């Protein structure tokens, strides 16, 4: 069994606010696995929007969108200090009671969802997640339920593997909710980010045709991962431009991660009986909606967050078979977490950013650094 230290380095969120609320500490106790759990030596952990929104307390409430509130609104399981980080990849180095020690040495990717319901119950009404309701992967070690740690043998690096978890599960759930089918057309906003780029690839796996909405300069990269074409988000008339680019063909599904001022135009773009799905609102969560557009066109609107066990297992199969590929922009040492999150918030990249514990930097992170 590997020599496991008593303390570790980690990034701890100590309260809501700015980057100053994220502390890089070098003497955090290494957790011990309880019954049914495994201890993971973290090799890489991907970054996500929810890290920032939880830090800022930016989820608001149903009556006051500007109030400080974390994920789950009013029924939060967040306590401080909290180690965030959902997209954990690493090696199992110890197991708790009830877990076979044969799992020690496995390279794993973590399903970050805390389902709070038994196997077979696919309801997401009471979900939580690792990195919010319990400590996550922005650390040298983390403990998770054994069932959440999936053995991965695909021939990709640990940093690349850490690009999939949250973004691709969120994307797959959006497509499940909207029932995207073979031959249908889907318009993807925020297409260059982690979830948006995942939707493009996952739409192609389903045999659907994705169109991307993004900023200038990212067209070639988005077409390279499967976008049929790209519409610039600052175009003067989004509705007309989508119709032109799609050559008048109907848009069956909108997968929206931006919302804001373009929300009503996205509903106008949908064909009658089209489906709208959202899992984010980086352009603004409070929108204007002409209800007549919704009811006269018989539209469906779907909210989506995280995904089911079934969807995550599907992703594992896609990764193992090579049907989807990682889109890693760059990596950062865990000790430079502030710089990593500043870069993340700038949105001047395509795909995913990943942090790597400094002790694994030479083997996992250094070749991808763009500092």
C-alpha cells in the first residue's frame, strides 16, 4: 500500500466572495475512507462554472435573484471551509470497510453526483455534488463513495480525462431531457466552453447535427470537434443568421448555456413543437420571455442540472470506446489556483482548464501549461 501522509495541500473555500476566499493550505488533514468509500490520490481536477458561482454565492433565490445564495437555494449543504472540485481523476490508494482491496491501484474518474436516492431511481430532485455537499478534488487526496469511482483504461492522459466529468454529464443530461434524436438539428450557445463543446460532440454521437453560437476566432476549433457551422454571437440579427447558416432547415432543439438578452430570440429560432434545454445562464439568468412565442409554437422548456447514473455510465462507455475526445486547453498547478480561476473566468479559451497537484506537475500538467 502506498505511503499516505497525514496532511496534504488543498484549496479551501472559506466563504462567499472574491478570489481571496480561496486559500491554498499546506497542512490540511488527509481524509480517511469510511465504509463503502475509497481514498484517491488526485492527479488532476477540471474547472467548472459552478466553482465560481458557488464562491460568489451567485445563485440568488426564487424571490430575489441578486441575493447571496449557493447551489440548491435555501436547502444548501455547503459548509466552510470546503474543498471544491468536481472533475476528479486519480488513483485509489486506500479503501474503507466493505470495499475490496483489489481496487487499490485503479486509475479512476469520479462521478461527482450525490444522488441521495437508491440505485434504479433516476430522479434528480434531491441531488447534491462532491465539491459542494462534501469535499472534492482541489486537493492532493479526496474520499468518495466507491460506487462513484469508475475504473478507466482509455489511452488518454489524466489531465485529459479530467475534462469530461461535469461538463459532459451536464451536456448529456441536457440532450436526454430534450430527447435529441438522430438527424435533428441542435443550436448550441456558449459552444466553446466545457459544456458547449461537449454538447457538440455528444450530438454527433447521437447522429444529430449541431450548430454552434460562439465568438469570432473560434470557428475552426468548433468545426474540428463536429460543429456543422458557427454563428457569431454578436451578429446583428441572430434569428436571420441562424436561418441563413442552416439553409432554412428547422432547428429542433436549442441547448442554451448563455440566456441573457438572446433568450427570446432562441425561442423564435425553434421550430413549432421544438425543445429548449438550459443548464446555465452566463449571459444573465433573468430573461425576457414573450409567453405567446412559447404557447403559440407549442414549445417545451427544460431545466437541467448534472445527470443520472445511467447517463454517466454512458459517458464512461463513450470515453473507453473513443467516441468522444478531450478538449483540454491548458493545465495549472494547484498552487496557482487563483491564476487558474482568473483564466477560467476570462473565457478566452476553448474546451476545459484543469488543475494538477504540484507533486504530479512534472508527469501530468507541465506539457499543457500555457503560462
